[in-house]
C-alpha cells in the first residue's frame, strides 16, 4: 500500500476514534449505573490513547490530520447524548456494533501492511477494540440492564 492511501485510511480511523471518545464520554456523563459509567470512562480514555497514537503515526508518516476529525467529535457527542435515550441495552448494542466495525477495519488494514511500526500500532488498537466489545457483550449477557 502506498503512503498516501495509508494516510487516508489512518485519517479515517482517527476520525472514528475521535467519535468514539465523544460517544463514550457523553454516555458516561448520563449513566446512573456506576459500574457501566466507570467502564465507559475507561473506554473513552483508551480511545483517546488511540487518537494520540494515530496523530503521532500520521505525523511520523509525513501526513496531516483531516478535517473529518472536527466533524467526528461533534457527531460522537450527539450520538453519546442520543444513544442513552432508548435504554442501556440498545446503547450497548450500538457500542458493540461500532467496536466490531472498528476491529474489522483494523484487521483489514493489518492484512495489507508489511511488518513494522504502523502494523504493530494497529494490532494494539485491534485488540483493545475487541476487549471493549467483549466486555460489553459480557455485561449485556449478564442481563444487568436491558
């Protein structure tokens, strides 16, 4: 994959990670369930780490951040407020869907890259997305709140 194509994809990932940060922060602010609130706050912190990592990687590769990042923050904040309205079950199902999509996207790019620092970074992000998804599936499966 050429550098320009990689930078386009990394910028898209950056925008999606920014959206996830805003989403989880918005959900956590409105969450009465302390266990779930703390998990959402932790997920937001981990996703913010992804944002920082991707920004560094884009810069290391000689790229610039896309304007999509600004729009993603706003969209994530709106989604964070709105996704809590129908209840915890639907909110978690949305989050599980988004985490699964992120994991598939990371895995798809990993398959296209040779070994190296970018691929290593994407593996870290992929595994953390899978852990978020697994935790939410477990929480939802316990029937704590639906």
